[in-house]
C-alpha cells in the first residue's frame, strides 16, 4: 500500500520507551493501562467511522495510523498532560467538542 501521508510509517519507532516497575505492580498497571488492544479498538472505531463517511478503508487506516503516531509522539515529547494537548487541538465549535464526526 502506498502511503498517502508525507511522514514515514515508522514515525513512532523513535519515541518508544520502556519504564521499569516493581513486579508486584505490573499486573495492576497492565489492567489499568490496558495495553495495545485498547488502542486497536480506538483505531478500528475511527477507521469504521471514516468508511461510513465514504473514505476508502486503506486511506482511512493510513490517516488513523498517522494521527495515532503523531499524537503519541507529541504526547511523549511535550511533557504535557493529555488534556491541554487535546484542548489545544479542539476548536470552540468543532466536531471534537460536539462529539460527532
């Protein structure tokens, strides 16, 4: 599949980090954070929404991948809490604030 975005698909590779945690807290932490499966649910839902809006599946998937990579990179590099980042990207009367595509 040819990328429709200028950024390379491996954009998240440089921002992957590991954090050590005590072994007794790993199970609780894994349950609280949820792991990649929750991200995949999010991607699946957004891609399905794109398809409902008439975007081809491959294009919708590529756009979501780039969005997730960009958001993860910004979150990892900004030292900001997610709330101010979300608020900075939300227009006052935009679809994000209204909760619809």
